[in-house]
């Protein structure tokens, strides 16, 4: 298993954009546009990450964007779109992605990372802390978590 930062591996951008689109029902073009920004402009945010198995199959991924469609625009950047294929769950892959992203962002001077979710307990096990409830763009209340990046 290897975790790739897509801005360093642009050859996977189309494959990963379509994979995220399939998982989250958001047009692939939206993912591709964001991935392309990270590749061309070398900005810290957005960033996209893909996990490949030993056969080069995409098995998991996540992104980091400024705001994951919620009212707290001041709490940024946000981890988003974390997904692990069902066959690969319960193998600590999600935690490895979370830790990889936290380490990667710390290299760019980012001190904190946020995410929203309706999950309970999972993120605590991965070293994140519940921060507050926030309203998403659809008016739904979701849990917001925060984690320091890894130095």
C-alpha cells in the first residue's frame, strides 16, 4: 500500500477524480478542477491523496479543501471526501491517510486541520478532538473535529 499526494503524481488525476465522483456523487469535473489547481499552482490547499494497493488499484483517498460546505468559514483547511473501499476497511488505512495528511500539511506550516462528519467515536480513535456542531450548506447539523498537524 502506498499513499500518493496527487500534486506529485498527476498521472492519476483522471482516475482519482472519477473514483471520488463515484463514491460521493459529485461530478468528476469538480474533483478534477480541484486536483488540477493543486498540480498547476502548487498551492498547499487544495490537496488530494490516493491510496494504491500492491496491484496499483485505488483503494482509498481523501482531500483537503478550504471549506467542506459548512457555515464556519474561519475553521480551515478541511479534510474532505475520506473514503476506504469496503474490502479494505478495519485495516487502519483511514488512520494512515489521516496521519499522512496531517504530516504533509505540517510541512507547509499548517498547524490545525478540521473536518465535518456524522460519525461518532471513529475520529477520536485517530487522534482528533470534537470541537463543535456546525451547520452544513443544506442546514444539517454535523460534528466538527480538529487535529493538530503532526510535527
